């Protein structure tokens, strides 16, 4: 069995966007030539602002959107060669909002058993037993079996969503901002539960978040995404010790601190997000970059190899220079 459970090879996804009655349609590139490898048993985190392409990438990994070009492989086999049911057995999602991801008309038992029913796994009695086991695994009392989602707290609902995702024992779990809709105290409980389940069940997480404090707590590797591209991919320790791309550095500087005297941090990126329909020449980040030069405005940056990954920046320090320092 290969050590790489999930792999993307130069994956691109474009959309046609209407520009009005007289302006025709334009092409929006939501994901632009992304490549990555996720090792079995690791937490691979993807960070970036809203609109950077994170959720589009997640939908492609789940088989909900086809790639416009490139390959997505699970255990070395192309995902498009298998039907959606087969993909769902191996990859399951945990969505951002437990309030909207659970059908309010179904009981907790029905919600957790739904994947087993859809995939026609086991008898009714066997499915019921698996539901009871999953309730125990995620720390929910069995008396909630017949409850509806409206009777549960936000943290309990997210535990139901986790149980539903894990009931078929998938290899990869796509976690799309799984704690952002929860209270801070509940977030810590859910994150600790995810780590515990990873160890117990041997799971692999593809974790999408804009919260770098969460990523630092969970991740093994981190990719930084900007306008559909990976601008940096590093080990967790390497990225948080010193990002090589100015965008990664700005994201770290934007993290709020507990000290009220420091106020709200200024990332120096401005308040306007660039228009993905009108990409700029050179580096896509240059209009917001405090270090941008004429070279950045005219020439696309190279991929610079680092000891623990890469960064796409004209001013990133190459691996050889880092090792000699």
C-alpha cells in the first residue's frame, strides 16, 4: 500500500462567469495548477482568505466537482476512474456549519446511519449497532438517538456530523472549517476529539481553515493558497517559525493575541480583495505586497525549493542558502 493516500497533479478548475447582458462571459480560474501529496495518517492543512479556492478544491476532492484539467488520485488511482459511491466510501466530509449540514427532520440515529443506508451496508440491526458505537466514539449519550438536531447544542451537532462522516471508516476526512461556527470553548473540545479519533482510527485529515491558531495545533504540513495557487507549502514548524512568502507572513501577523494593549493587528494588505477575473501580470500577490518590485510586477515568480517544502516568491531563500547559513 502506497504511503501517499491522496495526490493532486497540476489540478485546475475554471468556471464561466456572466459579465452582464452585453459583456459576454469571462473565465474565472478558481484553482490554478495545484499539486500536492498527502501522506497516510497526517493532517494536511490548507489556509487562505475567503475566495482563495479552498472550498472549490475540497469539492473536487469529494468528487462533487470535476477538475477542468489535471489528475486527482487516491491510493495511486485516479478519482475520476471510480464512481461517486466508491469515492464516498474512502473520502468523507465534515462541513463548517452543523446547523445547516444536518437534516432537521431526521433523528440523530437516522443521520448517523444515512451513509450506511445509501451504500447498502449491513442489515437494519447491524446499522443500528454501528450507530451506537459511533455515539460512544464521539462522546454522545445514547439517549440522544431519537432526538432531532434542534434539540442539540452546536458542539453536539458537530459531534453528530463527525459520527456520520466516520461511520463507514473512510481513509480521508475533508474538514472544511469544522469549528468556525462554534463557540471558542466548544472549538477546543471538537479539535481535541478530532486528534483523538485520528490516533485511534488511523485517519488522514485534509483540514481547511483560515484560523492559523487551529492549524498550528493540528497540522503536520500546511499549504498557503492565494487566488487559486499554492504560494507556499511547508512543515508546520517551518511555516510558523518563518514564512518565506509575504502572504504567509501577513496571515501570521493577522492572528489576534490575548493582549488587549496590542489592539487589532495590521497586515498591511489593504481592505480590497483582488478581482480573480482580471489577474495582474507578474506575481498575483504584487498589488498587495509591501515588498513588491518591478520584477514582481512583470515576471511570474519561480518555485523556490526549501528544506521542508517550497515557496513561489522572487525573494524566497533557496534551500542551499538556508542550509549554508
